[in-house]
C-alpha cells in the first residue's frame, strides 16, 4: 500500500538584522497539541525562544453549523447551538432564543426569565471554573487545579442533568421561555451548590493566586491595550481585563438583569494575570446574581402560552440578538423570508473574534508564553470554527 | 440618533454617496443602511471617527441568487371590441448579488446595532467590495470568512486567504447553489432528499 | 494448559499462567491514550479522567501528548475533512499494537453534522476502529465501558495462529493512506482497504417489510 509522503517545511534561513547568524525556525503548534484547547493550529516563526511571527490556522472543526441551520426549522437548530460552545450550551440556547424572540416579537414569562438567569449564571460559573483549571494546566501546574475545577463543574452539571436531562447538551431554551420547569427540590439543591461555591473560590485563591511562579509567568505577558480591544471588537472578560467597561448585561439590559445588583469587574493591565483574575471576580458576582434570583423567583408559566412550536414561521425581516456569554458577546443574526427555515443564520462567535489580536499579543514573547496567552483568551473550537 | 439623522449627516459629510434606508418589517425594528461600494470606505470612516460607531461587532455575508418575481397585474385590453380588465402575469428578473452586513455599535453612546450593508454587482465577476478592515480591525477574520464561504473579494484587505476551508478548495459553500460533494456511499436514513442523493450516487458510481 | 486443571490448581493456591496471558494482562492494564480531543466529546473524555470518574482505576490515565508513546487513540468528536489527514497521520505515527475508540456519534458516522460539506462521515472510512461508543456526547460511564470492552478484546487476543492480530503478521499494513485536499473534497474520499459501504438496501431504508414506514 502506498503511503503519501509527509509534507516537509524547510526552516527559513535568514541573517539577523545585526549581521549575526541566526536561524528562524518555523513550527506548527497544533492541530494536535496538548494546550491548544482542541484542534487549533498556530504557525509560529521563532527566533530562538522568541516569537517573531504567528499565524493562526482555523477550520479544523468547521462543521457547517450555519449551512445546516439554513436547512433546518427554527427550533431544529436549537440542539445544534448546544454544540457551538460546548462548555456553555445554555447560554448558546439563550442567545439564539433571544434573537428569534426579537425576530418574531415574542414575550417571555417572568418565571422563565428567572430560570434563564439562574441557568445562565450557573453556566458562567462552570465555564470560568474550567477555564482557570485549563489555564493552570497549560502553564504546567498539572493535575490538581484542573481536578479541583472539574469537581465543582460536576456539581453544576448534576444540576443541569436533573433539570434538562443532559450534562452538557442541555437544549433548554424554547422561543418564549424554557423547555421544562424545575423538578421538586431542584432549587434547594441549586442553592446549596451556589452557597458552597465561594468556598471553592477561596480555596483556589489560597492555592495559587499569590503563587510566585504563576505571577512570574502571567504578569506583563500578552498585554492588550483598551484601544486595540475596542478596535478589534474584543468582548467579554478579555475586554474587561483591559479596562473596557462593556458588559452586555448592563449595556443592553436584556432579560431581567437590571433587577440584580452586581458589579462589572475591570482590569487595569490587560495582561494574562488580569484575564485570569477577572474570572474569579466575575464568578463572585455571578454568585450574587444567583442568590438574588433564587430568592426572588416567582411561580408561574415557563413558556408563552400563545407560542406555537409546530409550523413556526416568523414574518419576513431580520434581527440581531446578542447576550453576554461567558466568552464574550455571542450574537445571532437571523433573516426570515417567511418560511419555516431561516433564510440566513449567522453566529457571531466571540471566541473567533477574540483571536483577532492573538498575533499582536504573542509577538516578542517566549514560545512557552504563547500557551498561557492562548489559554487566557478562553476559546472553544466548536465556536471558533462552527 | 435615529437612522434618518445618520443618513442626512452622512450625506452632508460624504459627498456623492448614495445611501438607502432598508426598512426591516420585523418587530425587531433594526432598520439598516445600504451604502454604495465606491463610498463605503468613506462612509465607514466617518461613522467610526465622527459618529461614534467604534465597535463593529459582526460581519457576515448573504447570498441572494437571481430570482424570478411573478406578479399579477390587471391590464386593460380590448377584447372583441369591449374594454375589459384581464389578469396578466408579469415576470421580472431580479438579478442576484452578494451582500455583506456589518453590525455597528457605539460603545460610548451605548447605541446599536446599526446594520451597514454593501452589495456586489453580481455573483460571478463583479464580486469586489472595499475592505473595511482598515476602519475596524475586528472585520479582519470575519471578512476572510465571508471571502471563503461566499466568495466576496475584499479589496484592500491585508491578508485575504481562506479562513475555514483548505487553500486548495475551490467552491464557496455558503452560497445557495452550492452542491455537496458526492460522498453518499452509505446513508442509513429515510430522509427523502438524502435518500435520493444516495441512490443517485449508486447509479453513477455503481455498487462495489 | 488444560483449563480445568488450571482452575483446580488455583483452588489449591497454585497460580499458573502462560506467556500470552501475562503479556496481554500487562498490555490491557496500562493502555496509554493519546492526548487528543477533537470536539465536544473531548470535554467528556477529560471529565472521565478527573476525580469523579477516575479513569486511573483502569490503568489508562497516562494521556500522552505524543503519538509515539501512545497505544490508544480516542477519536473524541467530529472529524472534519480538513482534520481527517492529520488524524490518519497521527494514527500512522503510533507504534503497534495500537487501538482506536470511536467516541460519539460524529466519529462514528458524522452524527448530527453528517450532512455538512466539511464533515467526514465516520473515521472508519480511513482507519480501522476497535470500539464504537454512541452518544452525543457519550457519558463518562460509556467511555469507561468502552475501555473495559477494549481490555476484554486485548485479553482475548492470540499471539500465534491465524487469529493473531494484524500487527503480528509480517507484511500487513500498519500505515494507512493519508488523504489529500482536493478542489471539492478529500482525495480519496475513503480508503477501500479499510472501509466498504455496508451492504444494506438503501432503497428500503425506513421500511421493515410490514408495509408501514
């Protein structure tokens, strides 16, 4: 059997500017690499340990979400949104439901809004917890931090499973509400998990936040200026770590976020350390929101009774709906031509757009820091490539 | 700031630009601004620098294939010496185009989205549009994606390569007339159209 | 050795074994998987190795980042056409004996994304698969079940005779065709030496002959 020859890339040989003999080395990090969070690839050119050029290569997980959704009914795309950012399926559902509700002018009952906020903020907790675990794992603290993070994540996944029937692919939102109401005792269980969550945060901060190696590896690395962040439409915790005060929960006041008292943590340096710390602070704010939401949740219907699931045809038109997902601004742009399928279905992926500045952050750092910078951006390849 | 104000401000500041407000009939009420390709760059620069739209969130393409629009028109005709009204079907061809939409927000004013649209001349040769990446850096990867999946060529883009598909790929899969490659060897499904493709595959490739 | 005698001896406290049993016992108890995740299923794969499910109980927690050190490839997630050549290349780089678990609906058949233009309809079109686990994504328990099945398979492998596994036969392929990127699709779209379309009558799919669909 003939085997295709492996393509080889010759190293680039160029004299350095000062005339000394150096050899630039071109390496391909990924698509199989333990710290690229999936199948992401970077073509890195190195001068010694220093990065002089970095070109990301996308598309290794391009599974044609948008094309498939154009051949599906509106509701038929809901399970596909779970698989976009597969760590936070519920916020994906929410963004899509919000866009369709804007498109068709659907109202959401009170209890459903509360359920959305509760599940959405739980999603934020488990996303940020796993992110800091992965980031520390990438930086060489192998084992313990990720184990601790996944221990907490499992508690939240248990709640999701009890509520929706699935650990990861929750498929929980419907247009005009939520799919199922809470089973008996669920809210009490959730309250218990939320009450115990700050203990995990304290434990984690004691474990590593003041750690000297961690600070050495992260402070001053991958600095993103607020001007560049705005210009590149960087959103979510990454923008806020650079001091850009833009949280869509506050700006758009979608759903019922105006009822909760929470603050938007901001960073001042925009380096990896700020991006790491901002997740801790956001988790503490999410815990506040969760406590208030679970105290105030009213009884009532969980879906708009006028909403018909079968034969749902929004009138022709278009809508762009967005939410503050754990990764950033997750938007859905829908065009309806009056039929049962969307004419155009577009996902605005925060993970992809936050990668616009990857090369800017990585130029001049050591190759080992590329891993830390990429980890601090928080990408999920299902959303980057869709 | 409503759309009409923005439009008149733009017309006053960017000479000769042709703007059109596209009314969106859906309850979302997000009306958009269609701008001609020649003045798009100047309009975008003005929106960014003077109107405060500093946050270009979303860039995407839309494919509008040519379609035939048939309308029933009442025509007065003289039949057998008597003037009567007759329904006649008038057919008009709407030429196809590719459209690119930019969703703009203002971070300081907290307003948006303002969808800014551009259209190509056709879907074959005249697919060139000015790149707005020099105005908003966030368009860099997204314009590459539109180039990859729709085939819109952005003039002035710093690094216009395919984003998601491999470089040797020739098609533009998000276009409406794209046909999936024929890998329908085994389809254990009862979906009619998939089944049809599978049978078609068998008749062309044959049983092996 | 006679199985009855062996059982009888073990009752008397005498443990007998054969080289094959020892060899397979050693291999099945230390499967080192490749640290390689593709999509959603990879997160469940990570969860399987974490404290609650603790894959280490089965001797398989040592995830190796290099294919040269790995025995098992868990194809965890959607294999796109752009990724398929790299998956085959990684498999080729793994030393024999090597095994493949096809985790989740996507790796088996393309799953929910089957009709996508860039989605490979199952990794078994290019490399041989030992264990398939369905689910979208499969729960960690399902992955552990797949491990146990694989351990059983390794335990039963004969080292001699005509039933011996592929890698013990000289001249059998251990490297497989790496597809190339074509203008419209991968070239080739499948490896006929590994995969043949299953013989089902597609025109009758959806009917069981009872007249009801």
